[in-house]
C-alpha cells in the first residue's frame, strides 16, 4: 500500500499537468481586450453621450434664463 501512494500521486500530478492548455505562460501586455470589452466600450460611449446631453441641457437652461430677463 505504501508503494502505491507515490505512484498514484505521480500519476495524478501528471494528469493535472497534461490537462493544462498552456495559456498561463502567455501574458497579455498592453492589450485591453477582455471578455467584457464590448460592454465596457458601450459604457464609455454612454458616458460620453451623457456628458454631451448634460452640457446641452445646461446651455438650454442658460438660454431660457436669459430670455426670461
């Protein structure tokens, strides 16, 4: 039984290493591609549009105030 344990341990370790896809060695550097890239791009675009809408609303409010005087 004692001689069987190291063999099983070695076989298990080899199996886990064999199942690896090797992607952990490849590091993404300088790239912003990720799983949620589409969603984050959409959120960034929405922030830009929100900023534009708020600016236009402020201009409109100033125009209304000037006309009310």
